[in-house]
């Protein structure tokens, strides 16, 4: 029939989605697909079992969408087991997730972290889930047939947060650490402001302001260091990034540099009366900007810093 797709292709995708999501029974998958496509759950079940010759193309599109969501770390199935009652619940009342699928999530998260010592991830999960580190390690390395759903949900949420660029603080060697890739991204963002120069001059200027060694900055930016760096480096760079943006409450001196979203990087070329500075931007554009507005209650109120 025109525009129909082969049932065996749909069935294959359904099985792959179940494996990716760790679904131990297909009921929840069938219900989600039925809700999204408007088809009857029984029809979805018959597609999955290969009992029909062809399938509605909306089902195939739904399968591909579910795969994308799972790859992004989202959880389209509220309960990976379809139910937390009867034989699906353990004696302690916990819901359980497929062990192989859980281990795949451990591997995916560690790969995104650029393969740090796995214990870094184990400690993070143990702390947030109130579990023993050895227990978490066993879920990944011990070949468990089932893993608590809470562990997999935590892995998915962590993966999603890291992919969004949110810095996550881990613990390693008695220090707070973050992913080097997030520090590298922030260095690239600071370079994009074009306030502190580029290349060697950029790293030298950052070192002069923050104290972070220029060589270390270059290594982190190029990915030559390990997967983790001290969190204090990220904090210093975040503070620098905020400091480089024009702030009317700050005090500026001639020669200081600043950044404005609409004009780009500028340099203070003169000081005027009544808390004003003359700033020159690319193209010879000059603007009078306020500074020290906290000294004037009326200006502070106007600029929202009171």
C-alpha cells in the first residue's frame, strides 16, 4: 500500500528502543507510541510482533523520534518497567531497570566525560542517591541483571545536563573538579569577546588577571590535558567572563577594556565629569557610558542597582 512501511523495520526499531530505554516489558512502549500516533495500542502490539504485512509510517517516525530523545538523555517513559507492581517490584519496593541497558548508560556518560576514572562517576552518583560507592560500581561492572531505576534516571539527567553545557562539580583526589571540555568552551567564549586578544596574548592576559598559568590555559583549550580540572579554574574564568562585560556600577580607568553585546569590545579612552567614561569601539565608534552609578542614588535606581 502506498506510503506504508515494512512491519519488520518498525519491529526492529521497537526492539532497539526497548533496549536503549531498558524496558523489560513492551506495554509502556506500546502505550506511548499509541498516544503519540493516535493509533490503537493493539495495532502497535501487532506491528511489534510482525503480525501485519505493512505499518503506518507514523509509527516509524515515532520510533526514530524516541531514539533521538533517548540519545539526548531524555526519558520518554515515566516508568521504564511499565509498572512498579507485582513481579516487577523488588522485595524492597524498588523498581528495577535492565542491567545491560543501565551499563550502556554508564558507558555513555563516561564517554561524554572523556573517560575519567570511573570512580569519579560512582562517587557522584553514590552521593546524590545515598548509596555506597561499591554498590554503584557493582551496577556498572558486576554484571547485575537489574539496576534500580533511580540510578538510570540519575545517569540520564546527568548526561542531559552535561550536554546542555551545565558545569557539574565532581570530586577527585580530595578536590572539586569539573570537565575540562566545559573550561575549554568558556575559554573559547572569552576569546570570542575579542577583549583580551587571541592566541598567546589571550592566555597571557588571562594569566595576568586570574593567575592561571598561560600554558595550562593553552593545554585546556586544545584538549591536551586530562578530562578533569580543578573547579576553581572554572570559577575564576566565569568571574572573568562576567567582569569583562560592561557594568555601570564598576569604576573604570583609561586603558581598561570592556565588552557590550551590541558594539563589541571597547577600550576606555577618556574620563569625563559626573561618573562618565568615553569608550572607543571598533570602527572608531565612541560612546559616553556611566560608571560608579552606585555613588548616585538616583542613577542607581534608574539602572536597577539600588
